[in-house]
């Protein structure tokens, strides 16, 4: 597997984000302070700290996408590392997830919606056997902000349910999320089922989640393996902007 840094956008990529990341450039000192406070609140499992940090960051005008992607998301990777080394247990993972969710509740209303995009439907799901939904929810929020209609099927979603939803809603894009190496393969099963249902040529399939790489996406026949939420949403915008399908 090729190593990747899922939470860091390289500067080249950032420059191409336009409306997704309007505040181009390296965060200045004051912003760094807010990003650090958001990160610390998650690592310290501190709900009050998160409320304070999220409100202060928004009051100070920190760009909401940056607050989530550069402040909060990297903290979850730190928490995952602590879980791996035995410093944190499952209960701490649960609390960290809740702290992140509360922070996102405060921050997401600040994400500016782009109403210029025509509504195209995206079916989103975390695949069967997998309960991780923070990344998926983030992608859904960013897609909505870009004017997409999102049918969010939730977590632990059976392959058949995803296929039914694509058919029922005549979706243009399917976004799949998996955080466990044991559930990644299920994304390939979704693609096979779409092929068997003669739906594959009607939809683009984008996959994401910490263990997902572009190579894995290619191997299972997905159209794109997202490096992170922003890059994935950027790809969806590109798809609907072009007339390739
Ligand atoms: C929080 C967390 C949990 C929470 C989840 C809460 C929730 N509501 O989601 C809880 C406590 C429930 C949990 C449970 C488990 N977890 Co857990 N969890 C994590 C942790 C710490 C953070 C995940 C997270 O939310 N990250 C923040 C978000 C923003 O990042 P993200 O999900 O990667 O999403 C980003 C991108 O990947 C992308 N993205 C994600 N999906 C998609 C989809 C599309 C379409 C696109 C475009 C982009 C995209 O966008 C996001 C932003 O860029 C990770 C550690 C890690 N480093 O990932 C472990 C981790 C994933 N968990 C792990 C494990 C082992 C488990 C358990 C098996 C533990 C256990 N013994 O029970 C269970 C499994 C439960 C299940 N069946 O799903 C392992 C997985 C190891 C492996 N190789 O598979 C990890 C890596 C921890 C570790 N280092 O060991 N977990």
C-alpha cells in the first residue's frame, strides 16, 4: 500500500479548491492557535473545550472547512494512534468521536452553501460491518454545501440497500466509506452488484476512508479513491461540471 497523509492537502491541490477552500494559503498565527485548540479538545476528550474552541474559531473568522480538516480531523488520527498503543481504550475512541461530532455541529452551519451548482444526487453510505461515520458525514456536509442532493443511508449498510437506493433515486454518484481493513472489500462488492444490476454505467463511484488509496480504488473498479473529503468533493464537482457521463 502506498503511504498517504489523508488529512493534509498539498499546496498545489489547495490552490485548485476555489469555492471549497476560499481561504487559500498557510494558516496565520492566530488561526494556528484556534486549530490547535480544536485539536487539543478532541485529544483531551474535552466537550467543554470543544464548544469553546469551535465558537472562538468561528467568531475569529477561521474558515470552517479548515477548522474541520486541519484542526479536528488530524486529532482523530492522534486518538487512533493512542488506541493502537494502548494509551486509549474503546471508550475513549467513542468519546473522541462524540467530541468531534459536537464540534462539527457548531461549525457546519458556517460552511457557505454554493447554490450555483445544479442539484445532482449522491447516495452515501458506510458499508456493511462498519460503524464509522464521521468522515462520511463530513463528506455529505461538504457535498450539500456544494449544492448536491445527498441521500445518506447511514452506517453498516448492506450492499443490496445501496444498489436499491441508486435505482430508486436515479443517483449520479455513489460515495462509499470504510474505515476498517476488514470492510474495505465490501466496497468492491457494491461495484459488482451495481454491474449485475446494469447500473454501473449510470453512476460514478467514489470511495473514501482512512485505509483507502487510489490504487485500491483502481483495483476494485471504483472511479475514484479520495485522498480526503475536500479532494473527493472536488472530484464530484468536476464530474458534474464535465459532460463525461
Ligand atoms: C472514532 C473511531 C471509532 C469510533 C467511530 C465513531 C463514529 N461515529 O464514527 C468507534 C468507537 C465507534 C470505533 C469503533 C471501532 N474502531 Co475505530 N476508529 C476511530 C478513529 C479513532 C477515528 C476515525 C475518524 O472518525 N476519523 C476522522 C474522520 C474525519 O476521518 P475519516 O473517517 O478517515 O474520513 C476522512 C477521509 O478518510 C475521508 N472519507 C471518509 N469516508 C469517505 C467517503 C468518501 C466518499 C469520500 C470522498 C471521502 C471519505 O473524509 C474524511 C476527511 O478527510 C480511527 C483512527 C483513524 N486513524 O482513522 C479508528 C479506527 C478506524 N478504528 C479501528 C478499530 C479497530 C475499531 C474497532 C474494531 C474497535 C473494537 N475493538 O471494537 C471498532 C469497529 C466498529 C465497527 N464495526 O465499525 C482501527 C481500524 C484498524 C483496521 N486496520 O481496520 C482504527 C484505524 C484505530 C486504530 N489505529 O487501530 N472507532
